[in-house]
């Protein structure tokens, strides 16, 4: 039972099964009731229900014939103009099956399409609108060209609330016969950051270790530092104890295998839980953003993290 991938086993099959996106789902269900659909653009962070919503729409519209009238392409794998000219156009040309009025093309990670491919897609959307509808999914709608956005009804999926994540995690734990402690649930909420896939994967990975899941298991399996340890690290630096802060950071990275970006991300979340003046908090956030950018550009993570701790330490003297 545990060998099955739970993100697929517990994937929503109907729009009503999707949690945490009440307003968007309500509007999408109105299309099902009228048996009609405009082109759609779903934007939002990963793991919040965009793909699940697209598949659920096809299942509810087409019933048993949904496989024949629905195709899914990942634009991050096939991002050039050729995929628009061949696969998408060929599917768009053919007639719907089983008495359906139209077919659906779901283009996941559409923001990875090149500008030329997006321009070609726009023309395809115009030409075959009589028998084909497009659902585009992206993390950043700003990367989709305006002519495509104007042809779509845009739905912005938000990060899932902690309550939605907790409800789903407890449901899966009950179905799988797992015991999960309160601090284990809190840990999953912390590591998931509103991403249901992260939450379910963390739960399944922990279940392979023990049937009783607590916060230590969750943080260990996801290579995440305890929030209290990160807060302690930041507080040491702010108290002027640079060497102690550096030793704590070294311990976290060597023993728990955290990357530089992991540490910076957790430091960013931790400073909002500390009792520090707002002006100082603003300065620290600004510095964290600078270090995060440098890491993204390929800078040495140890040097950058130590530079961040040094800045925190020096802030007490300003």
C-alpha cells in the first residue's frame, strides 16, 4: 500500500474535491453546468490544484470520453515553436469524440514557452476555437504574452492555507492507518508552505520510516532545520555573537544537508517571529534579498551565508 505514490492516489477527481480554492472552483463549476468553456489561464504557485482543476473539468464535461477529448502537454519539456506547429495544431484540427462540442488542450508550465511559440499558440487559439479550448497553467502570468492573456479567463490560484493542508494531511493519515502527532502536523504545514504536493510527499516519506510521525521525522526526511534552530541562529548573530552563529550554521549544513538557499529561505521566515524593531527588520529583509539573488546567480554559498550573518552581527552597532 505504501509503495503507491500518494500524490496520485489522493489526487482530486472532481472540482469539489479540490481544497483551498473555493472562489475559483465555484466559478469553474458554472462552466460545467452550462456545458461551455472559454480559454482558461491558471496562474499560481506549484501544488495548489491547477493541474487537478484542469483534469477535473475534462472529466466532468466529457465523462468516460474525457481521455479522447483531452490532452496534456508540459511546455517546460517542449517549449519551442515546433510543438505548437505539430502536436497542438494536429490535436486541434481533429473533431471531438463522443458527442462533445469541443476538445481541451491543457498546456502545463506555459510560462516556459518561448515568445515565438506563444505567438504561434495565439494564432492557433484563434483559428481552432470552434472545436478546441485551451487551458494554460503557469506560475507567473506576467510571463504569458498579453494577446494570450486577453483571450483567456484568468484564474489566480493562491497558496493553500495551513487549515486546508492540515485537513488533507489528517484525512490521508487516517486512510493509511498512520498516527501523526500535533507537532508532526505543524511541521508538515511549515515545510509545505502551502504546497499540497510537498505536504503529501513529506507524509509518505515519513510513513516509510515509522507509523508514528512527529516533527523530528518530518524535518529529517525533508532536510529542513527546526524553526527554533534557525531562530536561535539569527538571534546569536543579532546579539553580536558571530562565531557562535557561524558554528550553528555549519552544524545545520553539515549534519542536516541544507543548501544555502534552504538556509536563506528559513532565515527569511524566522526573522518575522523575532521581536526586533521594524526598521531593523526592513534592513535585514533587504540584505536577505540581496544574498538570495547572489546565490541564484551562482555565488559561493558558505561565503554568502557568512556575509549575511556578519551583516546581522554588525547591525547591533549601527
